[in-house]
């Protein structure tokens, strides 16, 4: 097997911040001695998944944890990151207070496998994007005038 180093195109302070958030959450953990990976490893796992869409078996192997644990750690990290995201009212109040000339709403389609569930009122599949001609969920981001997601 060949080993190699890789770089992740994410600022180091982002990794430190997410690691700190996860560490704060872990302090309230019921059984902290059962954790198989560090908070930094968990944060890195989530950032690699977000940035490079790295497959879960690879993330689990690199973190030296099982795939099931990797999925659990990923969902915990997503919950922690989402808890620190400001809500729409806060962002718009900040924009008004700082006198931004505009905000930009942007989004992307996160690809998914075809889901068989209830159809929307028009009869179309709820998770199908006609624009992209594939299944997926739409994730929206609000950005400041410089293009930085807020």
C-alpha cells in the first residue's frame, strides 16, 4: 500500500474553530471515554466530506474508525456547525446595521440517489432537479457584498 500526504483547501483557523466547537460539545458527552477519535479528527473528517466529497469508507479508514462511527461523527459535526450558523433574521439585521448595499443568495445542488417518496403537489418528484437533470437537495447560502458566506 502506498501512503502519501494531501492538503485540504480550507483555512487552518476553520479547522481550529470547528475543533473547538466539537470539543465544547464533547464536554457534555455522557461517555467521553468511548470516543475512538479526537475532536480534531472528527472536525477534519467533516471538513473533508464538505470540501472534497470524500467517500465515507476512505474517511473512516484515514481516521482509523469504523464506517458506522464515521457516519455518526459526521452527523454530530454537521449538527455542531449548524448550531453556530446565524439565522436569516440575524444576518439581515447585520446587513442593515453595517449598511451593506446588497446581499447575495446563492445555492448548490447536493447530489443524492433517487428517492422514492411522496411527490410534491404538482406531481413531480420532490428530490429531482429539472435544471440539473438529477436528484439532489438544494443548499442555500447568503453572502455579504464581498461574496463571503454569512
